[in-house]
C-alpha cells in the first residue's frame, strides 16, 4: 500500500490521531512514566539492519537511547540510559551534545518523516569487536499501513487516571544511508516504528515478532504481566489493510548462550476475520540489550532482538523481520 492510498479513515481506524505524532502530557504520579519512539529497519537480503529506541522518563529525569546497526559482518552499539531529561526537545524530538545527536522530524503526521542519529558506538560482534567507531543513520520514513493500536491503556501499571496512555505500531519503508567509520552504506528497505506513552511497568515477559514483505505484514505479540490473570495476545495482520489478531501461539527453542542466534521454531496466529497464518522462524543474527535498570528492583533478564527469516502460507511467503523477547532467568 502506497502512502497515497492511506486515507484519513485508514490511518485513524485504530483510534490514533495525527496529533499523536507528537509528545503527550505526563502524570507526575507515576515514576515509571515513559514516552518513546522506536524504529527498526532491514533490507530484503537480511545483511543490512538496525533498530533504535529513544525514550524519556520525565519523572526520573532521564532519557534512554539505544542504537544497534548491522552491516552484514558486525554489530555496532550505542547505549545511553541516563541522559538528563532537560537536555532533549520532545516536540519535535531532538538532542545534540557530547558527541551524540538524534532527531525525528515529522513531514506529514502518521505518514512521512526523517530519522537521524549519529555518535560513537562500540563494535560488539564481527572482525572489529571492541573498537569504538563513529556511526550515523539518516533515513526517510514512509508509512505503508495504519498505525495499529489496541486502544487506551487500561491495565494496572500501564494506565493513569486523567491521562491518555496508548501506543501504536506502524509498518514503514525507509530510504537513506548509514555509516560505520569511513564506510557508507546506501539503504532501501522496510521496517516498523512505534510510539508509546504512559506508565510502563517493565517487570513482565514478552515475545514479539514483526515481519514485512511487499504485500504481507505481520506483528504478533504475547505478554505475561505478573498478577494479571490472562496472557495478552495481540498484533495485526496486513495484506490489503490492517486487522487485529485475536490469537497468537509460539513453539520456540531458545539458545540463551548465543545472542546472535537466539531463537528458532514455529508460530501460528488467528486474525479477527478468522484468517489463520502459520510459519517458521529462524535467526539471521541478533543482539542482547541492557534493560536491567528498568526493573524494580534492577535485575538481569534475557532481552534480545534477532533479525529473522519468517515463512507463511506453507512456505509460499518468505519475509525478513525482527523477533524480540524478554525472559527472566530467575523468577
């Protein structure tokens, strides 16, 4: 679906409005209030990829930034989890200081924008492991589907009286470049972005997959919240347009000792119109991310993002995408 085909009705069908592109008022009563932007990207060959999250905790007075970029041989990483909150602009999003810059500039709300980030990152896998090198990303972002949402946050730990709390996920295409040291890589591919705001109790486990092809896009999520009686299963299936998922099943094998090849197995999802999609998942590469400091109290979890290949429709459809999981080793 091209941007021109995304009508106002399609863009807002899940309740997200153009003004949700910007930042939102926050409740001073929730120490874990979070607002964040997330971008991920990959090419069809699965040898260029990356993901970046920029989040701010206004009541903790800090900003969290991570960037992971893959060039087919090595991963390079920036992690900054304690930038002072008063050093960033949130509408439009921007920061510049001490060798790190980032911004997201909206061109057309919920349709197009430009994402940029640059700084110095550490190579964490590949031939130059351990080196600190300059890294930059400059990508034009174009929506190819509606921003998907299940509605306002209503679950304890994800809602706040008197304040809107929500999130949306949106399939996108991306064009531009990234660079590592002196090497520049022209990039054209697909991915996903999300925007989330509200209290965020991170002390939970989740399995998340988002994959995208030319005419097929799928996001499938399972969430287990302590004290909540049912597992949350959600996501969307997009062919001609986006529809809710009502059931998500995974049968997976994890390799906890290998952050680059974490997961393989099968999945099955059922959409609200009765459509069932099944397939296989296999890792291409991946990284482990530090979110120890978000838990109360802080502790280690196995939180990883893997670049994956995914099949559907009996293998007739093959796509690249991302798989993410957070699992506690000790419960």
